[in-house]
């Protein structure tokens, strides 16, 4: 690959990051059409950054989308039902996953480096989850904090969260529920004023015949209290926290257990928590710019 | 769920015009791609348009996919995400206000691609992002995940656009050095 100036490298990187304006993006695309090496550099950045999408939750598009794709690609003509050919065995390729950390008692330094590394990553994944959810929460509750241009019209609910209509801006509390050192599995957001909460599933799927159930665990209470079964959708919203006082809510541990389909039959968890977390982040209660409540 | 190797095989079949392979490829990847573009566009209708265009492009350019340079899912996601970014940049003066029911999403997500353990590549990248100052970590993540423009980031960080420009550039250069690119 030929040597590129730092300006070129930065342009390729920012194209992949997505922060160039429309004109700059058009410039990059023109350069890519005439310069194979530059295209490869952009591709390398896209590949490096692309792994971040592993953290993004999946959302099913509506079935109509496929019909439109078929029409647009000229595949929509009436035809015999598709018969899947016998798939040749795909070449045996190594899975991208990594073997667990090397277990070698003599290699203490390496192990502790690995542990530190994991701690750093765990911290950062929490930051990612918090950044993502803060953004969603801002969009729902404090649209005025959003930059001009993506600000929703008042009363437009921008996220698929069932909250009471037109909530007034208030404090936000967020808990990231995860396994020790694992990536976030659920993000719990509590709206301070109403104590409504919603749970966003980000990295967990229940086995068939099982349900995830959310619990509140507090030293003020004698046993874990069920906050309900987490639905199959990306979001589950519930008002049941309203019966707990703010202090209990703020200091509690939130835990998710795996229960039989529909949840624990007797209101007690039947297994150890699979994911836990505490409320960690607060969106300050008042918007900096005063504005009429939606 | 399909492994990367199976996706590579499907893309190769799509390149030869295999419609059944295209349908399987779509089924295996649509929820991930849609999740990524919906986060950026924040409107169901726009996200659906972008997804349609992306799969048409995937159908037409499957022969140009090079498994030596990229993973199949990254290649496909990049096509969709680039299209989404183009759309938001061109519409930047418009707000989403004309949309009646923004983000009324039927949100069921059975896609196990998202649930795989973190790959070594993701761990490496996160390590490098983690070495940036906290504000810049957030800057890079908000830019990537939400597709925010420099102007939007400047508003969010209450900082002049030129400063954001400098931060972004330095952050990317730091990440580059850290990754050894």
C-alpha cells in the first residue's frame, strides 16, 4: 500500500466512524472509486470499528421489507417454491472466538495482565451501555437536550418504550445488569419521579421454556421481590417499583434469574442470579435550558 | 446460528445468483443490520428503506466481497451503515418531527449473532478505545453507534465544532497507533 498522508488516513478513519459531512463523504467515495489502496484503507477501518456492532441489539424488520427487496432485485416473479439445495459443507474455518485465558500456573504475570485487561474491558462495556442508554433516555425524557436536528417534536415518543405519555423531565437512574466481567445483558432504567422502569435486553436470550425474571434485592426487605418476568421484546416497561421507597430503589441490587416459562411459581427465585447490577448513573433532574414541559 | 464460514459460503452462492442462498443470508443477518441502522436513523420508515437498498447492493456486489479483508457480517453491516450515515448527513437540516410514529418498533430480536461472546478483535478495539480520555471515549462511541455529526457532538459536549474535529482526529490516530494499523 502506498504511503498516505495523515490527512488521508484521518479521512478514511472518519469516513468509517461516520463523522464526515455529506460533501466530505462524497469526496471519500470519489477517491475510493479511483484508488484501490485508499479503498482498502477505508475497508480496514470499517472492519476494525465494525466489531463495535457486536454490542448493538438486533431488531426484526417487518416482513414487507423482504418483499420489497425481492421486487427490487427482480426476484419477485412468480416461481416455484424455493427448494434449498443441499448445502455443501462449508469449509472448516476456525471460529472467531478465543480460547479461555491460558491456564498456566507458572505464568502469573500473563494471567494478571489478562485479568487487568478484562477489568478494563468490563469497565468500558459498562460505559458503552451507559452512553447508549443515556442517549435513549435523553431522547424520551429530555428532548431539549438533544442537538438541533434530531430533536423530536414534543409529545413524539421516539423510542419503543411504554412510558406514561408526556412525562416531565426528571432524574434518571440506570443499572447495567451483567455477569461478572461479562458484557451487559440488560439495562434497567428507572424514571425518578414516577418510579416507572423499563428493561432493555441487550445481550441475553432465554432458552426455550425458560423466562428471565427480574428481582429487587434489598437489605431493607426480607427476601427478593419479583419485579416481573422480562418479556421477549427488546423492551419491557413496568410501573411496579412505585410501591418501594426511593431509598430502597436506589440502594437495591437488581438481579435477573432464569425461571420456568412465565416466571417463578411461588414468588421466590428458584435459581441464583444470572445477571446483577445496581443503579449507577443519574441524569440530573433539571434540563439546563428551561422549557415548557411537553 | 450461522458461523462466519457459513455466511462466506452463502455470499459466494449469492454472487452466483442463488436466490435461496440470498433468502437464507437475509434471514440470518437482517435483524442485526436493521438494529444498527435503526439506531442511527431512529425512524422505522427510513431504516426500512436503507435496509432494502443495502440488501439490493449486497445482492449486486456479493462477487466483490473479499473474505480475506473483512468478515461477512462486517462487510454487510458496513454497506447498510454507510447508507444510513449518508441519509442522516443529507437530511441533517431536517428533524425527525414530521414522522408520526417514530420508532414504533416491533422489537423481537432472536438474532444470536449479537449474543456471541466478544471476539478477540472487539476486545482489542475496546482496549484501545479505553485508553482515550473518558470524554473522547464517549465521543467516539456516540459517533459510531448513533451516527452523530460533528455538529451534534459539539452540541452534546458543549464545545466548538472545530474542537470536536480535532478530538475526533486525534482519537482516531490514537486508536490507529494502539491497534498497530
